[in-house]
C-alpha cells in the first residue's frame, strides 16, 4: 500500500507538499500558508533529509509538489532537483531561494521546474505556484 498524505492527517487534502529548506522559520511560514490553503505539508531541512523522508518505509511517500531552497548543507537544491527529476519525474518542483540567480533560474525552468520564487515570497504567489504544480501533476496522471 502506498503512503498518501491522507494517512498523515486523516483528512482529504488538496495534496501533499514537501518543503525542503534549511531555515526552520521559512519552513514554518510556508507550512502555515499552505496548511491554511488545505495542503498536507511535510518538512525536510536539506536534500538528504528530503530523500530519506520520501524513501522511508517499504513504499515511497506520494508527493504532489516539492518546494526546495537552493543553498543548503549536505545535498543542495540543485542536487535534490536532479535526484527527484530522475527518481520521481511526475512530482512538480518549485524553487524558493533567497539568492536569485537569473542564469540558474533559466536553466532550472528549461529543465522543467514549475516556478522559481524569491524569498520572502507573498502567500498568494506561493499558493499560485503550488496550484500550478498540482495542475501539472494532474496532467501527468491522464
């Protein structure tokens, strides 16, 4: 049996979002914003922990969208994106960074990320990016 977001909260949700950021305050604000919008949210402090969380247990966690920072210890955002695009190609990815880099943004958007957001991000912009990711995920299911 696959683990789903509903197994964590018991309620049907808009979807399951993984936030990967080494700043606890950033994760908290994003989690609160997305939970208010009805999403199930899981947190990881770096790419290594994100990979562990998704792969723990017998069945991989079912994710709908992943939001990742770029500059993090251990496995950084670019490495995490490469891993997730290879292992979980149907999970839409959103970058949220405090260090905007036009070249990197362009390169990641060409590789298929949904959006490239800069901290601090407005709640509405964040929710719109996640909704766009959810739509992209739905298209992949067809």
